[in-house]
C-alpha cells in the first residue's frame, strides 16, 4: 500500500488535481496510522482498567456478604459458604518472606561475584545461564519440587530441623509436627530458587552501572575489594537493588504453579513451617474450577483482587525505584 | 598491622562467601535441570508425540495438548503482537515525550510482572462467564494479555535505538510520517522487534495459571477453539498431581518438551539480537 502510493507519485505530479488527491490520501493514511497507534497505546491502560473493574465486579458478592471479616477470619468452609481470606494471605506472605530471606543474600553475593571477582571469560556464560534460567516456566520448578525436592526434604532436612530445634523453646513451634515433605517451608524454598535469577540479574546490572572511576578511586586509597563493594558500590546501587528485590518479591507473591504443587492446600494458619498451608494463588488454582455456587466463586475472585492489589503496590514501588536509578545513571 | 590483617581477613571471608553462594546457587539450578533431563528423557518416546492423552493406567501420549498449546499460542500471538507493536510505535515515534507515554510505560511494566493467575480471573469474568462455557479462544485471549506487555516493551526499546538522523533524512525526502515509520524505523528495528515476539512466545508457552479456568482441559483431540481445549502446561499439572505412574511419566515428558521449547526460543532471540548488534 505504502510503496504503491510512492510509486504512483511521479506519474501523478504531472497534473495538479491528481497531486492534490495523492497528498490527501497520504494525509489520510498518516492520520489514521497515528490514531491506530494511539488507540493501541491506550489499550494497555484499558487492559489494566479492565482487570481492576472485572475483579471488583466479580468480588463484590463476597465482599458484600462478609465485609471486612473476609480479611480477618481464616474459616474457609464451602459447605456452609463461610469464607475468610486470612489463611491464604498468611501463607502468601510467609512463603514469600522465606523466599526473599534466602534469595536476596544469595542473589547479591552472586552478583558481587560476577561483577568483582569472576574472571572475564566466565562472566558472559554465567550471566547468560542465569538469564535463561529466569525464563524457565514455573511449572517446571513445581514438578521438580513435588517429585524430587519434597521427598528429599522429608527424609533429610526436615527430620534434622525437628531434632535440632525440638528442645529449643520458641523455635520448636516453628518446626513442630511430622515431616510431610510438602508444606510452607518447601514452597518457600522453591520460590527462593525461582526468584534467585531475577534478583541476581538485576543486582548485577545495577552493580555494573557503578562508574569505574568511583571504584578506582577507592582502590587507589588502598581499600580491599570488600570495602570498595561495601562503601562505594552498595551506596550507589542501593535504590536499584531494592527495586530488583521488590520486583522479585512481586514475582514470589503472585507465583502460582511452583507453589500449588508443594504447599499442600490446607486452609489453616499453623505456627509450624513444616505444616501444609495455602497461598492466595494456590487456592485459586486448586479450587476455582471446582467451586460450586456464586459465593464460593466470588470469594476466590476476591482473593485474586487482594493478590492483585498487593502485587500492584509492590511492583509500583519496584518500578519507581528502578526508574530513579535509571535516571541517576543517565 | 593488626588492623591490616583484620581487613584482609574480612575481605577473604566475604569473597569466599560469594564464591560459595555462586556455586550453591548455580548448583541448585543445575540440579533442577538435571532431574528434568533424567526423568524427562526416561519418559520420552515417539508415542508422546503421536498418541492422545490416555485414561489412567494405560499408555498414551501428549498429542492433543501439544496441538492445543500450539493453537492457543498462535492465536494469542496473532492478537497480542499487532497491539503491542502499534502501542510501542506510538510511545517511541509519536508521543515520545508525552505524558501518556510515561503513564503507559509505567503501567506496562507492572503488567509485565503481574501475577498471571489474575489475568486468568479477568478473562474468566469478561469472556467465560458471559459465554457460559470454557473455550480455547478464552485461553488465547488470556495469553494475548500476557503477550502485549512483552512486545510493547521491546518494540519501544528497539525503536528508541534507531538513530534519529535516519528518520530526519527520510522526512527530508518528503515522506509522510507513517511511511517513515514503516519503511525506515521498522526496517532498522526489525531484528529487535522479532526478538520481542520470540520472548513473548517463550513467556506464554509455559503459562499454566491463566489457562486453568479459561481453556480448561480436554481429554480428547479437538481443534475447535470455541470448546475447551487441552494445553501442555495444564495437562502436566493434572497428570503430575495424579496418583498414576503412567500419567506422572507423561508429565515429566511434557515438562521436558516445554523447557526445550522455551530455551530454544530464548536462545534464538538472544542470537538474533546479537547479530543485530554486530552488524
């Protein structure tokens, strides 16, 4: 179409009315193309708006029926149609907390290895490997967790933890109960493996963006590698790394399949990390297609709404911080 | 001297820790892949690609979920890619400094990592519930919602790297703006845009959560997009959670197929963007 219009041009120049018509057509194409791209850009906003509206509309019956009790009770009884979201919310927060406490130190240490210590020839392969691993679908981690990791934990780590912390007063409740293999701790550990590549690759990008002059100046003063890292790289990169961590947290909170396989889907709040639990996304994935009755479905949609609000806030903070570091680097 | 030794010591402790962390972190990931290869190859056979999903206790394959996944991904890309490319075009070409662009960019980045199960709920509410039944097209729409942000992001980034002198030269020749974009900007950024599409396909090919209650599942072969449709990730989920060893083996085989597909897509995306930067 476009080439056609141009190829027509030399012939059309000969007579002024033809030329005008051609110009008019070009202007029309130009204007409509601009409008179409504008509409496409707006459609991104429409998608987000649609998600919010659809979730609120779907959640309305449950929110009207239970009010604020929905957020503060942990009963989940499909037979009597009494629903409360506390247990899934608790599970989501605890599994993500476990994941982040493991993934963040590991991710930062690996990123430090990659930017400060790693020999040059090894940097690219390791970096690429980490980025490829970030793209592996979560269901792969889920199936691995169910068949390999959970039985392994059941026979080694969990009995050891029970023996180790059994006599200790407070920690014993944290590791009480029989080792099921599946449960909150297992889900948290799987999430940690999943989030690790995200945290590592963003931290590495931010560390690499530190101006070499700053580091060289510190080395010139006689600082050790660790001191340079601690007092030059970290202060410079703090905002960016926080952004990366929040991005990973957003992933962990919303992660569905890896968790659904190994959490055990039990609607209760247990003090023990070894006990089965549930998360918001695992509850929706497990129960949605089997949910009978409008109130049950609506309660699950309300869970989705809560999850969306939480992750939206976390991701918005993450993006804001990453934007700030991008502006700083220029 | 004491101080010096203490600083050296602290340094070597942290450096050792970082090496240990790298070995553990990468080793862990190698373990996951190793178990996948071991179990996946053990269950892979020709029948996996040629036979239908079996009832529990008998042999079979994954043909119908593979076909279902390909169809749904294809339709999702066909819907999501044009929207994504056009939106990216507006952001990089027409409204580069406009308020709308920064808002869209921010929202798009959030959609990029929003939980995919929420997208499934969204499509359930706006498509499945009004129509009254699950369908392959609903699954495609859910996946399309996931394609759009990836394509928007890469298209915008790639168009922004096109030197403005190219556009100015074309404009100086009297080309209208839309022709400049189609003949100059798109051509210069083509490899990057294709990379984005490949990444989007990689992203959706393993997605399970948004399909659970949009496309649902189908035990039989079906190419009808208006009916429930089997997909590889959902079948893996169903089979892995089942107590039947035959089904669990097929789940491993399916997991291996998906991983290979995703890795192949991301590696070719990478190779493509590498050739672009070299030339």
